[in-house]
């Protein structure tokens, strides 16, 4: 039996989109492939609210995190982490021999504009990273306030992980001044996994020229050089299947549902889940910063999350345990991509029925 997924990726994919994944292949050097790539990139840019060129990557989002921090750091990067995915940036830097400082907030708490100001004011860094939506703690960072203080340091490049939020909540990349913004297909966008997208500012791509060892396959500058020069062709064979699926799904997001309605639906489900969580448990993150795409709930009643999920599974539903050290201490309900409020109601009702039996 297929379980309805309430996990923060992969998400359930609309049947039309799954069908589009099965579109017959074409040569990737053909004019049709160029047009597909160009068309999809233009639609992605609308979701990102950016004029910067979009790169489509046949890797999951982590590939673009690695490629961007390695390709763009000439001096030293500072990674502001609020959880497991923030820490990932620092690990990716270290294993690529990129100098990095890791600044961790207490989990459940945000990266504050003050801490960003404090570190950037040292002048030691040419790159900083922010996790827009930390999936492990269910926290959304105050990026508007961060963007304000960052105006004092326009030369420091801002890389942002928006993997689990882009497409589910407004992230106006250009208005914020994010230099490289990254997302994956298998979260709020609503596609199968294995593909990702980013935007990159002109000055980021210019700045990276001084980085000598940018890697090969994930050299951001090389990838961009390729798509910008020979419009929308990639150096190696990309996942055309994901592009077909994106073409269909982005039309749905932009023209059928509409971005505003999509954001409103996500917010509605987030508010409902938070209210339910507070009634029965507690929210893990500081409420003001609770995520609009995934709710992380403190397991204050000491239930077995594993057993809860097993019983939900018998009914055809799946939620997510806590991530890493937060396993069993928290659990997570994702409400992203094309999940509907009515489906969420059914899930919450089921959990209400199961909890007394645990
Ligand atoms: C899922 C996730 C990632 C990892 O993305 P992949 O596409 O699995 O590589 C990174 N950051 C955040 C916030 C995520 O939720």
C-alpha cells in the first residue's frame, strides 16, 4: 500500500507530473532540449522571484551546496547553522579544503541579524551561508532582518539553502540580495528526488574566478559558463525527465494554483499543525520562527514515535521521526508541496485516535 507522505521529502508527486517523468527521450544536444531547458529555467526564476540566471543540476540539493561553497570561497566562509542542514554546509567546506568557521545557534533558535553583523564586521569572510528553512528543527530564519544588516557588507557573498521551503513560502531572492539560492525538487516544489536548481548573481560568478580549485563536475562557474554562452546546454547529460516534469509542475504552480494561493495553502496547513501541536505537545522551535512547510513537535508526552508511525503506516500514512539527535525527542509533520488541508485533517484525527493506544 502506498503511504501518504507527510515527511519533509521526498513528497507525494501529482499523477500528471509522474506521467511527465515518463516522456520519451530526445537528444540532449537538440534544439528541443535547449528550448526545454530555457523554458524551465524561466519558470523556475519566477518562483525564485529573481532576474539571475537559473542553473538546473542533475544532483540533489547537496550537490549545489558543495559546488557553490567550494567555487565561491576565496578567503573564508562563515556558516550560520541552526541545525543538521546548516552543519552540512560546514562539513562540505571542510572536506573540500575550504576555510570555514561554523557558528551554531541553539537548536530551535534562529540565526539572528546581530550574530550575522558580529561575524561579518570582522572582515574575515568573503562568503556566508544561511539555512532558510531548517528541516531538522522546523525553523524558518528571519531572512528579511538578515538582509537588512547584510546591506552593510555588500561584498560578502550570501549563499542560501532554501531546499525545503522554495515553492511553499515566499522567498524573494533579488529583494533579499541572496547571491546563490538553492532548492531541490523533492520538497515543496513537488517532484521526484534527484534534481536541484539554483540562482547565481553576476558578481558571485565574477568573484569565483579567483578561486583556483573549484572542482570539476560541480564547478559553478563552469556550469554557468556553459549555459550562458551556448544558451541552456549543459556540459554533461542532464536529467531531461526531471525537466519534463518541472515544465508541467511549474505551469501548475504558476498558472493553475498560483504562487500566492500556494503560499497561503502552506501557511494554512502550518498554522493548523502548530495549533494541534500546542494542544497536545509543544512546538520545538521558538514559535515566532516556526516553519511554513514542516512542523517539528517536542515529544513532551514521551510517546514512541516509532510505534506511532508504524500504526499510521497501517492506515496508509507516514510522518517523520526527529532528525539525528532529535530522534524520538521530537517528531515532524511535513505539510508541503501538493498536500491538501483536508488530508492534513485526516492525519491529525488519526494521530489523535492512535495516541491513547500507544
Ligand atoms: C533535504 C534538505 C537538504 C538536502 O537536500 P538533498 O536534495 O537531499 O541533497 C538540504 N537542506 C535542507 C534544509 C533540506 O531540507
